[in-house]
């Protein structure tokens, strides 16, 4: 249920409603819009009459059910775009962010060089996997803690927040010590135990789309994180499985405007994993911007032919620089501002 307070409602009336909502066994979530405050009463809606009766309290304008299965992630509950801070950089709203870096952290030289080239071209965050979810158990699995340390070194040196994948709830404490954003990969998007644990951390979460997830299922995954208290979730479209085999996955461009309608969360796009070949990454990145994405995440490797994972889809530094030169008119046309370091 959402309780919409009157314009300029008194703080004491707002506090009173929150107290009542909690007394009735619901979780109260406050959303402060430009004009008014909305209080979400999150919990089992079977016994909602008590909440409905709050309509008689001072300061309450209306009480409406949230008909969708996701509540906190829904735009009904939070009409304005969510904008939040990651190490001083704004994510969401009209801010456009570029995250770039290799698929995996492979060595000190490789990650430092990657950081240098992507920063030089204008990326604001560095990506790189230390724990890799590989299809084969015999493929390179990542440098694990050493990889995290190398990412942290790159952050110190280049001043870029780092984004890295978390696969196992038991590694959260370790990964959170180093990372600025914790990434949930496509294969873990319905690992509810992991999502719940991540909901209890203070780090922003980059939630990839499951390769088989509908938009609704994906938003339910976001809801798992948010319902545990962590509201800083960034959605990342990375392609879904379709009958098409010419591309690794199919980048669902329609997901961007649909998500923008249904949720207030920032939406970014990873064309690298979506299409699976470096040749097609640049046009798809432009398309993502034009469709209204709040950012892109691009795989870049100093020498893709030697990459230990996803070399085929990784841009060489020069091509990434070309992409970054091409983007500004698209970003401007989409009404966004490129976030810079
Ligand atoms: C990645 O970002 O390197 C990755 C493994 O992505 P996904 O989970 O989308 O396949
Ligand atoms: Mn990859």
C-alpha cells in the first residue's frame, strides 16, 4: 500500500503514520518527492484494512494499493527517478555514466593499463571481474582476492570507483571491502539468498538482467535487494536468449523505455555481453543512449587477442576512445549530461 501525504504535510503527521505502519507489522519506506512525501507500507497485503483506515489521520491525502508485485522498485511508490551517489559520482536522473574495463582482472599490468586507457577516454568507473562465472569449470576462474587488491590499487591510482562481480554470499564481506559497486551477474539474478544478503550491505548493486528473465522477474530480483534495506540498485540490460544465433544474446532495446516507465531505478546497458562481438558494440552503445539509458558498461582490453575471457567482444583502447568521441551528441539528444571525473 502507498500512503500519499498531502502537499506540505507536517513532519509530526508523517512520523505518526510511519509509527502506525510499523505497529501494524509492515515495513515503512519513505519516499520524499519534490512535492510530497509517500510512505510505502510494505508487507503482506491480506490484512490491509488497518492501513486503509489511516486515511482518517491528519496529513493523509490518499491510500492506494500497489498492484504490481514489485513495490519499492515501482515508480508508483517513487515517482521521481532515483539518483544516488557512488563515491561522489551521481547515478540516475539525467546523469549518464560510462563504466569500462576488461572482463576479468588478469594481472597488475593489465588492469592498470586498462584503467589508464578507459579513464583517458572518459570512462568514470572501472569494471573487472575477480570472481568469474565461467560456463566451463576448466576456464579461467578469476584471480579472486588478488584481483580485488589489484582493482583497489587501480582505484587509488586513477580515482575511479570499481565495479566487480559477487557470486557467492560467503564472499560478500571480502568483495565489499574492495569494491564500490557489487555486480550480480546474469547467472545469479535469481539467487535469492545472494540477493537478500546484498540487500543488507551498504554498497550499491549493479543487477544484470538474467538471460532468461522477463522484465517483471528482473524487477522482482531488484525488490529482493530493496526489501532488505538497500535501495541503491542499478539495472543493467545485457541481452537475453532468443532464437537468434548471429549475436551472443539479443540486446533488448525495448527494456529501456519499459523500465523507465515501470521503475525509478537507474538503467544502464552492457552491449558487449549482449552482442558478443566487438564489431557491433559501438552502434549498440549509441542505440542504448538514444533509447534513454542512464549509462553503459563496455568491455575494453589492452590486447583483446590475449584476453583470458571475452576477448572477442572487448574493444581495443583506440576503438573505445572512438566510441567516447561519438557519444556526446547522442547523450545531449537524450537530455542527459555525461558524468565526468
Ligand atoms: C561480466 O560482466 O563480465 C559478466 C560475466 O556478465 P554477465 O553476467 O552479464 O554475463
Ligand atoms: Mn565478460
